[in-house]
């Protein structure tokens, strides 16, 4: 059977068998190609593993730990440092504690040692082990500034000039149902399109673009002006400037170009986030310095505690030795021995201590309320932990600074004024309010319709080669322009209205939080100032009490010298009261020192009180000169028309 007539195969006779066979061959080739492509795609997503036959295993032979968790460990790299100490806490005991094993350090030396060597703001609660993500470091402000999503440089990059270039080559060979294309409808073409240009976003929201395009076209169109090929090139300049939504420097510096409700990332918001991170860093440094003082005075009290207990124990031993060994009928010697044993156990506890919670920040007050737990070894290791020294090195740190007990009276009004202006928490919250205000301003812009003015100008060139096209391009023979308006508006502005309302709620919330924070600052400052009065008066009374007990003990010793026997209960009770008076005296000393420190914490002047100043890394001279110029431009007292719009001014 043959096919003839108007069939596409009419130029030759084709049997039905040949047609079916050819169709099968094309189908088979298509299936083979499709299978090859599928095998490549699927093979790239699977492991190259050998197929294995699995045999069913009885459940009785399955190991009991087949479902046991087997976590993996990260491969060690150069970014995973290890910390090893050769010494043990048992290497330094009572037998080898000689004067050369003590290392005296002042409070200022401890603060300088810790801040100059530690990039991590440590705390006595060892939070870095439980929640390392909440620990502050000196890299946090830099991380915020260099964030590729929300940092200042990322926000500024939206205004950078963008250079673009492309070049595409095409080979077209097609049959068209129109004899006017190509030769009898068979169109053959070699096409090349190349472009090079640059665009830039302005601070007002406009997009400026300039580009040059060259098109090479070689085809078999019989009606071509140039039979072989042609070059079509043009130079184009385009501008698109928003007039309502997205217009103005204020919106673009707050929200950034191309912002949408809820997704704002302008330069000013990025700068506010950097300022917030700087205040967070300053607050972490403040808490770090406060924790160093807590550890330092805890260790000071631990030494005074041990000295007092050793002294009273020696007095109790002298009392025990003064009693006759043969007289045990009335139990007085056993009573004195019990006192010696009890004091000896307290000496052991005072020397070694127990790992219980000690003086820490926010344990009753912002800076920390004194907890005299004692224990030289534990307190000394806490201080080593804070200042970055090895935890065990065969020596013992010993505070060389004594409490300065002198009456200090604070002026309430000036203290409140300093606390309101300098406290890190309040300064941070004010920046948060500024951030919410900027977000509200930007979100209100979305309530405007989109109205853009669009302008375009184009110069064209055409010729048999590229040089001819370039000549006609620059002589202005062919010029085109376009101008118009582009308008769009969502009905109801539902999303924009929701964003504005959400910003209003957020601003109201942050304002209420600031008010309550200021109230809490008044509360903490009142407690701190009142604590200085209480602790100083208590220190004076404890000193008088200690002197009275010492006088009483001297009187008892004088009676013993004169031959009068004092009651053993009276002597032992006097020893106990002497120990308690000495401990309470030293405790009052430390409490007064911490009370003075806490007033500076509540006022926001602790770093200045401890002579701690924060600086950036050393910069080149040109950067310092530029920084001075920028700081002078941020002076809020400058006439507004002669300075750039800012959101804040440097802290005093």
C-alpha cells in the first residue's frame, strides 16, 4: 500500500511498513535519550553504592543496642582550639603554702588583666557553658555592623552602582507558514545581542540606567537592505522616579529601596541596630567589671574569714590546754574539745570552701549583693576564672587592696539625673523607641499610591558593519524618546494599614517599657544609696562591738592572771562572740565597698568609676580625621539646614 497525493511524502513512494518502522525508530531513539537524561539526573542525587541483597534475620538475633543513639563529632580544625592546664587543684595544699606561693593583686590590676586579655565578657554563673549564644564579646558590634543582611554596609549597598553586561548568540532555522519570511517560508538566521550598561539607585528612590546595545543579524530574508548582514546598535538612557510611594530621601534612608511593609532595611535602621549593639556591649562590659569586683571582694572576705577562724581556734586551743587533763568528771574539758573541733572544721571549710552560689550580678541588686560564703580556694578560682588566669598554677591570688571605709553622701537629684541619662538599659530602650518611630514613618509611606514618572531617551545606529552603525549612532540621525506616568494603587491599603497599626502598637509598647524602666531605675538607685547609709552605720557599730568583745576577753585574761577563775561557759561564749564579731566586721567592710560600687552601677558610671574606657581598634590617620569630621557633623546644636538629617547625637 502506498501514500500519494498531498502527503508530505508525495515526492517518493513510502510503504506503510517503512512508515511504521521509521516511527518506531524515532520513538525508540527518543526513549533512549530520555532514559539517558533521567539516569544522569537521578544518578547525581544518589550515592554510588553497590546493590546488596538483604536476608531476613530473626528478631532473636538482632543486637539489643541496635537502636542506640550514636552521635557524631565534628572533625577537628584550626578553628577549634583546645585548653589544657598542667596543674591540679591538689598540687597546692596546706603543707606547701609558703609566702612565695602567694600572688598579691590589686582590684585595678585584676580589671586591667581581664579586659586586656579577654574578648569574652565572662560571668560567675558560667553562662558560657549553658548558653554561649547569650554571652557578649568584643566582636558583637562588628558582627552587627558587617551583617550581610541587616548591617550598615548591606543597607548602603542598595545605592551602589551596578554594572551589567550580557552577550547571547542564536542560530535559528525554522519553517514558517508564510512565504514572505526567508525563502519560501524557510527562515535561517544567525543572531547576536550584546549589551553593556550601568544603573544606580538614588537617595530619592529614582533608578538611573544607561546602556549600549549592539545587535548583529544575519538571515536569508530576501527583502533585506544589506543582503549579507546588518548591525543595529543604540545608546539608551532611562530614569524611573517615584513621586508618591517610595519617594524622598527620608523613606529610602529608613526603609531602603524596594522595601515592603514589614521588611525595612534602610541605612538609618541599620545604624540604629549598630548603636543598640554598642550599648549591649557596654552593658556586658559593665557587668563583667562588676563581676570582677564581686569575685575580688569575695576573696578578700574569704582571707579575713580564715584569719578570724584560725585566731579564735588558737584561743580555744589555749583554753583547752589550760584545763587539767585528769579532771573529766564535770565534762568541761569535753566541752572545750567540742569547741576546738567545731572551729577546726570551720577552718577547713573556710580554707577550701564549697562550690555554692556567691556574690553575683542581679542577685538582689544590679551589681550584686554580698554573700559571704567564704572558702579561699573556691573564691580564688572564681577570681582566676574572671580575669583569665590559669585555674590552677600552684599559687594563690591574694587581694592587696584594703577597703576604704569613709563616709560618702550622694546627692539624690544629681544621682537620678545621671542614672536617667547614662544607664545602659535606658539608653538602649530609647534607641529601640527611635527604631519604632522610624519604622512608623516608613510604613506611613506605604499608604500612598504608586505613581512613578518614567523617561527614556535613545539614539540609534544602523549599518552594514559595526563602524557604520556607530557613526550613525553618534551623529544623532535616529533619535527616540519616551515619557509617561505609571500608576497603581491597592484597593483599601489593607497590608499598609496593618503595618502602620502594628508600628503604632510597637511604639506604644516600647514607650511604656521605658517608663517602667525609669521607675525601676529609681527603685534600684534608692536601694543602693540607702544601702551605703546602712552598711556604713553597721560598720561603725560592728567596729565598736568588736572592740567591746576584745576588751571583755582581755578582762577575762586579766582575771586568769590575777588568779581568779572565770567560768568556762563564759570564756567559750566570749570566743564564739569574738569570732562572730570579727566576721561581721569584715562583712560590713565588704558590704560598704559593694554598696558604693552598686551606686555607680545604678547611676551608669561604673566604668568611669573603675577607669575603664572603650575604644575601637587602632585606625589609620585618615580614618581618624574622617571620624572627627563626621562627629562634628552630628552635633545636634548645628543649624539644621547646614547638617545632614540624623537620628541621634553622641553620648556625653
